[in-house]
């Protein structure tokens, strides 16, 4: 009993330190998300804390999946990335610039694990708790742009969902801003992303969906389409619009 209590207190203190709460879209979550694009000033990659608790995306993504995904998969990419980069790796540039520097001469260890680091970091940031499953759609300038380019928000969702469901094997589906400033939906295999010059379609991602089986298999098994359908409920549209507006500046 006493041990459990101590454990609980320890965990609570740790979660407090990380600023992790399980409440709905609080101010503290928004503030944490603002740090997303900051350049790190360290000499190694570190695991970004989730802006919500492991159970925060329930019932759409389950707690166990989130915990394993964050502490084992994401942490695993970061560990391997730190082992793969050379001593004089340039940490002074942004994570986006680091991804852009990946080309066909980059080692697979750096390419795969830098992608694993960056893609998940974005993925956590563009989701938010919505336990009641309230209607969740883009708003503001981003919504207008989606409407003008895809004729309706529903059409956009359908196109994105179709592409995500058709990714063969492991990969990602993206909404990017391309070099012409236009929105575009694209997919990548493995841990590649559209910032990398090895990607056939290039641009800066503002929304991404992990369709690796590790992202959904515990809850959804082989039913990727159900996972995709439920994921729309927890997309953090204010964050996605913020990323969009930063690029349009
Ligand atoms: Mn993943």
C-alpha cells in the first residue's frame, strides 16, 4: 500500500515536472506546443515530452499504445540517431533544416532515425485530447485554404484518408505546404518525410499521420481505416493552423 502511494506520488511529481496533464486542451498544453519549432541548443537529440498524458487521447488512441509508442519507439529512434550521428553533427540548425539536409548519400541509420525523431515530434504536437469526441474541423485561414484547394473540408479528409489507407507497409501521410505555397497531400515510406530531398514530393509538413502498425495495432489490429477515421477527432487544428500561418509569413 505504502509503496503504491510512494510510486503514485513519484509519478505525479514527474508528470508535473514534464507539464503533463490529462485535462482537456488547457492553456499549458498550448504553451508547450509553441516550443515545437525551437532550435535545440544541445549536443544530442532528446525525447520531447507529450503535451498530454498517455491516456489523454483516449478513447481514440489507447493509453498503452501511446506509452509504448513514445517511450519505446520514439525513444528508440532517438537513441539510434544519437549513436549514428558524427561528433561534429550540426545542432545549430533547426530540425527542419536537419531533415532537408538528408540526401541519397546520407546513411540509412541517420535518415531513418532522424525521420523517426522528427515525424513523431510533429505527430504528438498535432494531436490533442477530445475525450467527448466533439466535432473537430479546421478553422480560420487554414480552413479557407483547404476549402478553396480541396472544394470542401470533407473532400480534403476523404483524399487524405484514402492516401493514408493506401500506404503500403509502414509509412506516413502528410499535409504539406509546397514550394508554391500550396497545400498538398502526400505519403512517404518508412520514416522518410517531405522535407528530405530523397522524398519524391517535397514541402514542409503541417499535419502528419503515422500509419505504422505500432501506432494502432493494439486497439485496431488490422483495421487501419478505423484508426484513421477516429484520428480525425483528435487532430489539433489550432496547432496545424499555427504551423501553416508561420509558413505563410
Ligand atoms: Mn510511430
